[in-house]
C-alpha cells in the first residue's frame, strides 16, 4: 500500500515489485518479451511520485513518443500527482528539447530546422555538386548511401575510415572524397541552421560534455532516469545516459537482449550486457513469468529463439491458461491468396467478437504489405499503418512545412529551394540562382523579419514565375504579421490559399486527397500556439520511430494495425498475423547471401519480436509462389525459422487451391 492507495504487492510479482521499490541507485531489469518490463517502469514512475519525488526530477526515455504518452497517461490513472513537469519521450525528442534551449552555445539558433532523409539527400547533393568530383569514371556513393555512412559514424563511434572499410569496402577508393563531402556537409548544416536526426543526439551529448555548468544543471534536474527498450540503445545514447547519471542520479534500464533488432542503425546489445559493469552496485532483476501470451504461443517463441547461440538463456513460464488453440502455419498459393486469407480471417474473428484494434498484420518490409492493403481496402476493412511513407513524409505535407520552416529559419536553404522549385519555369539551376540572390539581400542573417513582399520584389525570377513570385511575397507577409509568427494552423491556411491549392490542382490527379491531408495538418496545428514547436513535432513524428499516421486526435479504434515488425516493438495484440515467412523474404535475401551468423541471429530476433506480440492467436503465413520476381514465377521455400521449432507446436492449415507445379521453374 502507499499514499496513493496502489497495492504494489497485488499488481506486481516479486521481481517486478523488487525493481519498482528498489532504493535509489542503478537498476537493470533484463527479461523476455511480455514479462512486464514496461509495466515495471510505469509503476516505478508512480512509486517515485508516491515517495514524494518531484515529477520534474524524472526523465523517462521510451522507444516511441506514443509509448511515452501512453505510459504517462497510465501513471496519471495510478497516482493523483501532477505529472506535467515530467520529461518523457524518445532520445531524439528529449535531445530536441534540450537543444532548443541552448542552440546558441553550439552556433545554431533556437529556430534550427530538422532535416529528414530527403532534406539530407538534397543538402548532400549540393555539397557533392560544389566539390566537382569526377563521378563518371568510377561509381561514387549516392547521397542516400553517404547519409547512411555518416549516420553510422555518429551512432557507432567508428571513424569514417572504419565505417567505409568495414561496411562499405566497395567505396574504399573514394575515401578522400567522402571525407570531403562529410566536412562540407557538417559545414552546410551549420550555415543553414539545420540539424539532422543524429545531430539531435550527438549535439546534445557534445553540449553537455563541453559545458560543465549545463551538465550539472541537467544532472541535478534528472534525479531519476528510466529507460525502456534499453537493448536497442547505441553508443551515443548510452554515453548520454551515463553522463547524466555520473552526477549521482538513479538509473533504471529495462530490456531484453533477445529483442535487439536495430544493429543496422548502430544499436549495440553489448550496452545492456555491460550495464552492470558500467554502473557499480547495479541491482539486476530477472522476470521469468510471461503475462502476455497463452502457453501455446509462448512455447513456440521459446523454441524459436533457442536457435540463436548468442543470448542469455531465459525460459519464460506463462501465467495464462492454455486456450487449446495452437499457432497456425498457413501455406498459401501466392501473395494474393495470402492477403485474401488474412482479410477473410480478420472478418471471421471480428464476427467472433474480437475488435479490429486487437488484430495486427506484421511483416519484415513495408512493400510486403501492399497486397494486404489493397485487399483490406476492397473489402472495406479499416486499417492503420505504421510503416512506409508516413503522413508527414508526403511531398505535399513537406512542401507546406517548408514555407513555415523558411519563415522561421531564413538560412534554411533546403526549404527555400523546395519552395522555389514549386514555381513554374524554375529548375535546380534557377533555384541556386534565387538562393544566391537571397543571400545577397542579407536577410538570411538579419535579426528582424524582412518586409517580404518588398525584398522579394527586387528579385528577377524567370518570366513564367513572375506572378507566383509576387504571391510568395504576400504569403510570407501573412506568415509573419508585424514581425511575429502567425499561429501554425493559420500559417498552413495562408500557404494553401495563397498558392499551394492552385499548384495542387495543376500538378496532381489526386489534388483532392492531398488537400484533405493538408486540412488534417491544419487541424493538427490547432494543438500548437508556437510554430517552432509545431515544426519540431512534425519532424519527430516523421522519424523512423513508429508513430501512427494521422494527427494526434485520430484514434486507433476499430482498425486493424498493419506494421513493420521493427515498429511493433513493445506492443501487443490479441491476434497477430506474421506474413511472407518465406526464405529470401524473411529472413531477408541479403542476409542469407551474406552468410553472416550475427546478421542471421538479428533476423531471428526480429522473428522472435514478431511472434511474441501475440496474446491469444498467432498466424504465420507464406506464399509458395512469388509471381512478382523479375525472373517470372519463383517457388519459395518456407522460412528457415519455421524449422527451428517442433512441428507439434503448430497446426498446419490447408487453404485454397492446391499447389500446381506446372509451368513453374524449380529454383533449387
Ligand atoms: P516487451 O518485451 O514486448 O516490451 P514487456 O516485458 O515490456 O514486453 P509489458 O508490455 O510490460 O511487457 O507487459 C505485457 C503484458 O502483461 C501487459 O498487458 C501487462 O499489463 C501484463 N502484465 C505484466 N505484468 C503483470 C502482472 N504482474 N500482473 C498482471 N499483468 C501483468
Ligand atoms: Mg515493453
């Protein structure tokens, strides 16, 4: 019992209770899927508040911002304390929050723009262009590849040279030029007052490392640091936490080494394994009960992960009664039958009383969901999708955002060019010229807001763009009335009415849909008064961190979830379908070809994450024929992961027409 009346003993098992109520100091909870790690963290927050800890002294780091919101909501229902001063979110969003306060210390301004992958690519292309590298004779890495390289440098602590040597040996000859591009890129980011996603972590770390007073300030503020999904932290994140904790704060990390699935992005499961070593006096808790899945599903997942050698042995016991239904293994003729089966089954289950939001279809790669998307659409089954192009990454949303970004950050070359390129008669060269003219006006670095229409009227745009150019001036005047920023939703409105609507109609068949999206953006903007906060939120939402599409108010009610497995981490549903379980699809073909044990083990952990999302029912399906391959129809072998457990643990389903061998080339 406690001051808030929570009966911790009744709500938690012994291990969870031990962790939740452990005295200040480093604590690690390492336990399998569905054992209540996230629940433990949530109760820990409640417990701290119960003990009189001020909410502002708590920092909660989660894998998605949605998870952070849900956990804080849960805490709100548990204890009467005010939790609004508690900081919670992803590492990136916390980094953003800190950097907005102290950007000047790093040579940026508070209004810095956040570059997404697309923006990074265009900035990189312009750096490469300026360097005049002869890319004709030998293949030079594309902007996308360069962005990945640089990101690995930031996230692994390896030097650029090492990254090239270890992961991109093919581009070894270009090392000197790549170094130059890297330097140019860093410089351009500073000049354009913009940061990429990695900067949100790396620069936060640098800020605190180089500024003793600031570090002390945050060490004093965050007396209790809690981290979920710790197995997927990278070296920068680990260092950041360790630095904050070094001032004597308490840290509690929870995670599962068997669910580490982000090494391709620099995550290192060594961080969780070495946690006790790095934090003297660390208490380690292991939870061996699974509360999520029925024994039938749990037995399967225990067996599946055993095939990995690199892991801590931890058999989970189920706390739940057996349902008497084994996980289903469903071979299907082809992808189209697979999606028909899934849609059909979803409807049957709904008729049995399982709501749609308790069902999920999971896959390794986004493109594998397209058939299912089409089938669900044609049957009128609503779904929400948390992979692939997200709402905020769509071109028309980004177009609108670039107006807002440029109005607030006049050094933002990427946004400026994006806007200018919307005008008729202006191409990449023209955009460069306009940018040069803009720099000449000096307004990029002035403190006050320019009288936009006056300044822009001195430009010489191509004839075709003259009227549009004028409109631009009026729009920007509207975005910054009296030198202040208008409200975010009003800004969106000004851009739409001022010119973007005409552009949409002239450029797209589906202008109507796109306009609807923009209207949705406008209503999302109503949640904000401050345009900087609004823009930061857009950038964070479009990051690869598993946010749902649509605005904050949109509920997931009565919708099936379609999600990549990576983004399903930490979540649970009554019914889960894992699709495309064929060799070459999952595990991925590249991983099979690489013949690299570590990579294969990560694929298997991904499979483990997928099947451990299911509470009651699990369906594993694969198409026998993949008709989409370049080579014509290809017969697919069932995934090797399906050989890792005894067949007695699953029920094989026979669905649809029998497999017709004729006319199909045997690939083996
Ligand atoms: P993952 O590794 O997938 O992130 P997890 O270890 O974080 O899983 P949770 O999501 O916290 O597990 O818990 C899984 C489910 O079990 C949740 O529905 C949770 O409410 C429930 N649960 C956990 N512990 C208990 C408990 N002691 N009593 C009742 N239910 C519990
Ligand atoms: Mg969890």
